[in-house]
C-alpha cells in the first residue's frame, strides 16, 4: 500500500476521533489558541496556507482572531490528503459563513497541482503533517512549502518531538515520524530556509511538540 493510501485510509476511519480526542479532550486546540493569541503571526491582508489542515483547527483559530481584531482582507487556503477530515472542516466553514476559506484535497508532495493562485503566502502553517510522510520525502515537502512562501513570508511548523513517551503514544498508535531539534534544523536549512528559530509552547506541550519558525 502506498504511503498516500494508508494515510487516507487511516484517517478516514479516525477523523472524528482525532477531533474529539486530540483537538478537544487533550487540549491541542486550546494550546494552539494560546500560542497564536500571544503572537503576531496574523495581520490584515495576509494570505495564509494551512498545510495538512486536518479538521482545520489552525485555520479556525486564526480566522477567529482575524475576526476579533477586525483584520480585513485575510485569505485562507487549506489542504489535506483525507477527504473525511476536510468534510468536518467544511461543515464548520458552512456553519460560520467563512467565505474567505478555500479547501482542497491535495498532497504536499504534488504542490505543482495546486491552483495557480496558491502561491506567495505570508504565512504557512503545518501542524503535525510532516509526521506522516515517508522519511525520504520530508525534504521534498519542505522544499515545496518553501517555494510557496512570499519573500518575507513565515513558515511555522509543529512537529512531534522524539522521546520515550511519544515513541509509545504517537509512533505506535498514530504511526507518526518523530523529530529532534538538531536534525530538524538541518533539514530546514537544506530545504532553503535561512532564518530558523525554535519557539516556546507551554511546559506541558513542549515535552511533545517542537515549534519551528522559518524564513527564506
């Protein structure tokens, strides 16, 4: 079975579970909201890509922040490999009348197939997407995402950290790749990012997640 097919089948069965367990019960959504509320990652007229959006938690948070702060002209594009995930996100979009969010079922490894307008992003966010790529394809994904950034754009990645606990919880149950900071930094440099910083999460989540901010 190809990597694309197993990811689609895996999450087709677990889309609702992911939303209820990981985003809601374990507090991933609340942690992301705290992080973005104290940051300046969203500004008026920004063009934002949610790469591997899942059920859309990152875009949903940024959309609400833009609404609260009166930021006009913000546009969101979001893609995921699994249609079941996108269906949950689309329901949220319809409920909230969020007509500035455009979804697409797509593969980060086939960015050449994206619409021509899906370029020159001010912000690209990838939340626990690179974990599900074959190890030898992670660099290709990073290169593709770097090419989609505007010259002054920011790429923000949330990656599952390698430790004993995540090896048991994430690697075995969710079948994810795991990352170390030094290895990740080197990959980002090789993909064409010149300015790389590691950002802080809460003490609870920093045990599990690496947050990296990268610019061209």
